[in-house]
C-alpha cells in the first residue's frame, strides 16, 4: 500500500505570443485549467500504473477544491484524506507560456496544501503507519513534512522523497530517508555536484549516501535515469519516444517507480518502470491527464 502525502494545486495555463514585462498587459490566446501539484500528479501516476494508493492533501472551501475531488472520483481514487481548510484557498499555479519559444513564467501559491496542520497529520497517522511506502515531495509546509517523515520512520515505513522543487534538506532528515529521487538540478542543490553525465550522477549519489540516505535515484531527463544502492549502481538510457510535452515527466517517473517498489520489485527494476512511465507521459500533452495506464506501461516495458 502506497501513501502519497503532498500537494494539490490547480494549474491555470494561459498561452500568449509574448510574455508580459512588469506592468504590461498582453492578450493571450488559449486558457486551460487542470489538476496539478507534484503530490497529486505522482499519486495519479501511481494509481494509473496499478498501485493501491491513497493521496493525503488539502484544498480550500472553493470551486478549485471541487476540481480536485471531481477529478479523483473520475479516476476512481480514494478521496477520504482530502482535507479542507476553513480559511486558506486551494493552491494554484499561474502559468504563462510564450507560444513560439515555449518559455514560461510560473507563480505557485500553495494555499491550503501549504497549511497542513498537526491535526491533519494526526488524522492521517494510522494510514501512514500502516502503509508500505510513503512518497513525499517538497511542496507542502516543511514542519508538516518533517513530522510525517518522523511518524513513518518510527513505524518502519519505506520513505521515498522526490526532492522537488529544489531545496536543501537538513542532515537529520536525510538520515531517515530510504530513497530520494531528485532530478539533476535538484541533486546539484542537495549535494553541490554539478551533473552533466552518469559519472557526475554517481558522485552526487555517493554524497547523498554518505549523508545517510540508503538508496538514490537521479532522473536525468533526456539522459535517462540513474540508481544506486550499497551494492551497485546503474544508468538506464532514455527510451526513444515522440516527445510532445515533457512537463510532469518527473511526476510520472516517481509514480511508476513506487508502483514497482510496492509490488516488491528491486531498486533497479523499479528504475526501469519509472523510466518507462516517464517516457510514456511525454508522448501526451498535460501533466496528470498524460499519465499512462498499466497496460501501456507493461507493453512498453516488455518491448
Ligand atoms: P523532471 O520532470 O523532474 O525535470 P526529468 O526531466 O529528469 O524530470 O524526467 C524524468 C524521467 O522521465 C527521465 O528520467 C526519463 O526517464 C523520462 N523522460 C523525460 N524526458 C524524456 C524524453 N524526452 N524521452 C523519454 N523519456 C523521458
């Protein structure tokens, strides 16, 4: 059983010919609203990949909160642990994309999911303690994140942290983590090692293992993905697909990766499942809606 304790935000994406400069108003062409947030995206990816997953998150008492619950109900996901904040609004990401260049500007307001309280955590304690794998990211308030890590660590739950968005983590937290899954820039922030190839990834992974993380995965975008434990390390190449939209590739990777771990697969097999899930997600537009299902994953995995 997998528990994802993380963020939900509504992605509000507008496209425009040129990004506005401060003080300027520009006309846009299209607008799309959809479910987002790393916690939510990764939970959806794991669910579609076939894992038994429960998402713990928090929304506001507003129409965006309903976007979350409607979406999970449609996906057939458990909505029992979607807490509702009495005051804070549902988180949102204001995304502006420039048409020709695909450059973007993004403002994320975490809102309710940045306001996880002790009470919310106590209500989820039994769920966390009875899970096999807990998957976390760095988009909820850090006091809550550390508390959740403590509970899972004390209960012997396998803790996987996708250290995104990039941030440093204190040594006493890193020691409690079973697996971290940064991308190359996040790994650089955590370790100070600049990553340009597999050798650099190995160096960064060694730094993290010296700090007490048990196993390390580093996603390398178009270079593929890397994993290391205390016995060996391996770099798998990026799979060849028609890439249409790479947003959410990391989220897809993490979802596929924890699904495989939850099924008892070893680190390096899970690395391959993550790599396949990430690759399939870039062949479709969007984030959560572009997550592949188990059938597609198994078909591509077998090829
Ligand atoms: P993030 O989205 O966090 O920056 P990455 O860019 O590292 O994460 O992508 C995560 C994983 O998704 C990669 O390790 C790889 O397995 C897969 N992936 C990403 N981009 C591609 C691509 N263009 N083709 C195939 N697989 C990809």
